[in-house]
């Protein structure tokens, strides 16, 4: 009755990659800010993955914004 289909859930690495893509390609400041906040929240559980995948994007944001 209108329930959600049980598909495969994205892994932590896939979620982090999508957030990195949002950080890199978003033109709106709010979108980038939300993605950075989500990465920060995920960094507690996936410290190495967030560091490896997002550090270049975060440094770029700090330099340009």
C-alpha cells in the first residue's frame, strides 16, 4: 500500500562521493554549505573516506569562497 521498495542502500563511500560532487559542482552557496555539513556529520563514522575523497574539494572552497 504505498510502501517504499526495498532497494540496495548506498554505501558510505557512495554517499560521500555524491556529497563531494555536490560540493564541487553546486553554484548555490546553500547547496555547498549543506553538502559540507553532511560530510562533517559523516566524518565521525567514515573519517578516512571523507578525508581521502573530500579534502581537495574542501580546500578549494576555502580558497575560493
